[in-house]
C-alpha cells in the first residue's frame, strides 16, 4: 500500500469503503457539523448506520484510526468487535471513541472535552450528509538554493502536494489545488528560520492562490526539535518548509507538510506520539510500513470546525467565527494544554481563534514551560534586551536634546522615530525590528497596547524587563501622528502585534479591535485603521528589506509613511455603520478598508 494511503484499512474490500467515506465527507450544507469517531481499542471495529445491514452504510475502523463524520443532527450507529458489539448515538461537534472493556468486548464512549457534563446538548434526529471537497488554491514557491533542475523538483513537490491533498480531503474535506508554481530568492545571510519565514511572507505574494507553500533549501535538517517548517498562525497565507537535510526522506517531508497544513486549520501540538501534530517530526516513524499517517481526534475536531467555517461562501475573516464554535475550539485547546503542558502552540491558536470567548473566561490558556530556558535562550534574551536598551538610549538622547525642546506633536514624533531607526541599524539583524518597536512601545505606550492587545503585553513582560521603565509624557513630550496621540498608539501597537502574529492576522485583529469601539463611547474610526495599516506596512517593509533602518532614519516623516486622515474625523456608532455601510460585514465597509490599504501601499516609500 502506498504511504499516502496507510491511514485507513488494509483489505481490498475495505478500500471500497474508503472511497465511500471520501465522498461522504466532503462539503457540508448549512447546519451540517462534524463528529469524530476514533478507535482506541486493540482490534478493528465494524460500523454501520442503518438497522438493515443490506441497506446500511458500513465500514471498518482499524485500531488508532479516526474518521470525521458530517451530521445534520443526532445519528444512531451499530458496531461490532470480535465477540460482541452494541449501538450508540452520535451528536455533532463531539468526539467518540471505541474502548476495550474486557477481552473481545468494546464500548463506545464520548470524550468529555467540554467539561465534566455527561449529556451533550439535544439535537434533532438527523443523518450522515454527503459533502463535496472544498478547493484550497495553492501556490508552490521554491527558493533559489534548490540545486536540482526545475523539472525534477517540480515533479517531486507536486507529487507530495497531491499525496497530502488525498489525506487532507479525507480528514477535513479540503482539497489542495495547485494554481501556480514559482521561484523566490531567499537572503543567504539570514540564518534564522523565523526571519526567513518573515522574508518569505513579505517577498512572495499569495495571488492568485489562497495559500503559498514555500520550500527553502538553505537550511540543513537535523533530527530533534528543530524548525522543519512554520507558519505564523491559523489561516495565514504562507507556510515555509525546509526541503533538504542529511537524514530526512520523502515520507518525513510529507509528514512535515501535513503538520503545517494542520496548523493552517488551527491544529496545535499533541502529546500523542502517533499523531501528525506531535511536536518532534523527522524521527523516522513514518518510514515504518505499519505507521499510520493520522491526526489525533482532538486536533481532527479542531480542523473540521475551522474547515466548516472557511467553506462558507460569506467567510473572509477570523472574526466571523461564531462564539459557539469558538467555545468548542477553546474546550479542545484546554484538553490539549492539559495533555501537553507548556507547549506554546496551544496558547497561540487559542489566542487567535478564541478571542471572543477568552475575555469571558477565567484563566485563559497560558501554559508555562516546566523547565527553565536553556543557555542559548538566555543568551538570546540578553542580546535582545541589550538591543532594546540601545534604542531606548537613543530616544533618551532626543528627549534630553535642547534642540528638540521646541518640537511637539508630529515633528517630535519624527525626531524620535528617526533616532530609534538609526540605533536599530546598529544592532544585530535578528533583533533589530523587534527592538525598534519594543523601544517605541515602552517609551510611548499610554496603556493602549496593554489594554487592547493583552496577549502581546504578556509577551512583552516575558521577553523584556523594561516595561516597568516606561517613560512618562512629562519626559518624552506630547507625541502624535496627524496631531492625534491615539493614532501614534495605533501605529506602534500594530507594528508590535505584527512581530508576533504576522501581517494578515495583525490586519484582522486591529480591524476587529477598532470595530469593537463602535459599541463604546469612543466610536469607530477609519483614521485608526489607517494608522494601524501604516504600522503593519512599515514592519513588512523592514522585514523584506524594502526599506533599511538607515534609510528610515533619514527619511521618516508622518506625511511620507502615514496617509492623511484629514477627511476621517468622524467617529461612528454601530447603528451609523449599519445605516451608511450595511454593517461591518457589508461590501461597502470592506471596500472602504480596501481603499485604506491601497492608500498605504501607494505611499512613496513603497512605490519605489
């Protein structure tokens, strides 16, 4: 059996049921939800969904295998093991597993991921629903360090994408469609994978696809907890994977690809050592013929919850995920956090996908590592703090300079940012951008960053001891963008946020946070969106080397780097946005946001 098919069943007769399930599990209609069925017993389990065996939809689930089922209500099933069986009822958005009760006898149990309750919500009687695969348009991008001929690497990577697509279609109803293949030039001087990922995101546009999967050959792959691949979060537009190494084969490359695609649909790391979402890949497990390429049931539920959202015709943003779905996701992440304490991926996924419910629960997921930082991590933290200190010192010199005493508002802001950029140009590349934004946040923050982006504030506290040294307005003066203090706060906080979540997520989060202001006395401001998008765009330009810190130190002015907001003085209530734009989900509101983004992209520094 081929490696990409070793996740299901063994006999030829059972392959018929594989194709049946593939058809069954493709695209849900409105109101259709997903339930996961997992075989934790030591023997195959025969399953059918009608009382009459002749007319029943039937298949066999091998040990450690999982199958996602699309339901439009509660569904009854019958099952049989070696010497007995039974029946049970499945409810949507839950996980059920077969367990060994005694030798030869099995039992069906619901995994209580949502808490101690034993009775799920009531659903009307339903049935299994036939779905069609939802197409995800893929662009392949291979960097200039790949030494084989294009025909060779294109054939190899295309075959890998197709193998991953078969599995992804089975597990979550998403089919990968290759719409473009290209090359990109990676900067050889960058030896940090995170920086290469940021460079890749900045240099390679996603169009005409929805997702770009990049392959870099400038890193060697070693066994152990190494960065074999990465993305900045769920539904982000870019995934980057290391392609070459001395001890990694094609089966492991397929694993890494599926692992990162799992992150794309919200999957976090799992403690299960047989799951594609285990933290350490490249361990040689997939080379064994008996090894199943499968996701653990918790992550499989998460992926299907997200898959069911993105296939909606009106879906365009993470903020559209309903609160009920966010709660299911948070319950799943809490379960994973308990099984894998200290893994940051769980926290990161919860903070991006469950923002609507995290503020309403006590103790949001923030697992701490059991062990302290390594010596290497300590040295990196020290180097980062020194870099921030260096930028802060430059800001102190500006504040103390007599020549700047006459400056105020935008002109004072320009003097500070130019000085910060000049200092950032002298620190290590891997710390420069982050130190630049952190120093500005520490110097100028008025509680805005901490209040609206608490997850980011927590990371600032963890990674820098300088938050307590925030300078007061009395010392730094009144600094603004377009003569408004709040716009400078938007500009800086958006730049800091981009360092943690990336460009696309930062745009979504800042827009969502501003939309929330429509329900507050402050009101919604398009000017705030302008400042946020300008801060994100500058971060992107610095990361992609469009603009150097040396150039920024010479040329920064508010007018040059932030579009005018002279026509955006109005603050909108929710009712006014609904009346004038059809609400924040309306096409006219989205066009206004697109116009703002275009005005930022058309600024002089980015047109060159």
